[in-house]
C-alpha cells in the first residue's frame, strides 16, 4: 500500500526529479500517473460541479427569490433562462479556473500514461524543473568563460601529431570519431585538462593506412561559435544577462587592466628569462617552445606574482639539438592584443 501511495505522489514530479528515486522504474511511474491522473480528473470535476450547484443555490437563487418572492423551484426556472450568463460568471471565478485547469491536467496526464505509456508530471513542477535546468545550463556556460577560437598546434611526437586547445568540451570526440583537418585524418588518442580559457586539450594522431572510418568530423577551429548562431530563448537570455551582471560585479576587482608583460633576462643556471604577465598563458607547458628576440626557450616553472602581473613564467634556453614540437613567437604586448580581441 505504501509503495502504491509513493508511486502516486512521485508521479506528479517531472523526470528531472524522478531519477533520484532509483527504487522505482518507468513502469511504476506510469502506473502512478494513471492513478493520480484519474483521481485528479474525477475529484476536481466533482468539486467543480458541486461548487457550481452551491453557487446557484447560495447566490443567484436566493437573490432571485428575494427580489421576486418566488420559491426555489421557480428560481431554477429563471436560472434556465439566465443560465449562460450565470454559468460563465461562475467559470471566471479564481477557484473555478483552478479546478478547470486541474481537470484538464488530470485528463492529459491520464491519457498520456494510458495510451503513450509514459508518465507526465504536473505542469507547475515541470515549469520549475525547466527553469532550474536553464539556470544550471546558463551557469555552466558562464563558468567556462567567453568563447574563443580553438588553438591548433602541430606536435612532433611519437604519441600524437596534433594538439587542440578548446574553450568548450567536444563531447562526441571519442575513439570512434575520425577528425578531418587540413586534408588529413586524425584519431583522438587522449586529452588533458588545460588552463582558462582553454580548459580542454585534445591529442590527435594521424590515421594509419587501412584505418576504418566510422564517424567523421570535419573540424574547424571556429566551430565553437556555431553553437551561438541560434538565439537562445528569452528566458535564457534574461537569466544570462543577470548572471553576467553578477559575474562582472564579482570579478570587477579580481582582474586588473591589461598591461604589457615585463621581461627580464636572468644570469642563472636554472633559467635565463623571467616573464611577468597580467594574463595567463594557457598553452605554455613542457611541450611549448617560446621564441623571443631570435632565441628559443622552454618553460621551467610557473609562479604566482603580485598585481598587475600575477602570472610569472621562468624560461631557460632550449638545449642544443632538442626537438621543437610547438613554437610560440612571443611578444610582451600580447596581453593588449587579447584585450582588443
């Protein structure tokens, strides 16, 4: 009995909340929706009719009886003549409108569960779940930061040949996908977490002769912007605007103005170049080679500094004969270029 009552109560919930109750399956929710939908339809319909009869007896019939001095039976005859106006007056009452809505909702939920074999929750709860989902999506989108074009680097390594830095996850990139880029086919062999704004790094290797192509993706570094071509709904835009304002107010003092980097040459065995920047360098890792004023350097260490240059990078000259996998032509004014972009 308690299990049946639980099914009936939980059947009003939308799918977003039902998944938390793992002890019940789709068949249980369908059965609960059939029962709750039928009860909602019948009970609310009976209440609607009963309140209508009370509305006639207690309101219009007594008023007509007081004005004319006629009996209640004669008042009912008058009501038949004025029935439509009294009926619509009753339907426009707030309680009547609520009952009408519940009758319709109960009928829809019962019909969908009976014929389509699918449980449907109550509309107000579905609207709450829909709003919560959109707020969560908007928060997740803004947590990833502004969309920027991917960075593609050719890497000369035995493990992979291409490294892609992206600000958004590529959820369909797995071992079954083949990526087409620059007239060459690549297989996704791995990835790692990156630094903002490029939080996702993917490693790709050229496909060998005879490679079976199951799904092919024609890759474009600008494709992260294609998802924004379709304007989001008005509610999502309003939620996004509010979150943007809150985020801007919260980060107003966190990030200082863009200023040129400070570059110092150091006479040390550990490192020979010290770069202090106002912005992070997400692609500077052990695979990158930095070219500055005709000399080549590799990253030794990253440290935290003080404003307005909170990012400190220590670089040493590239040993003679060491292979260059990824090359970055560095300029101290790059931070200003990022601000303009």
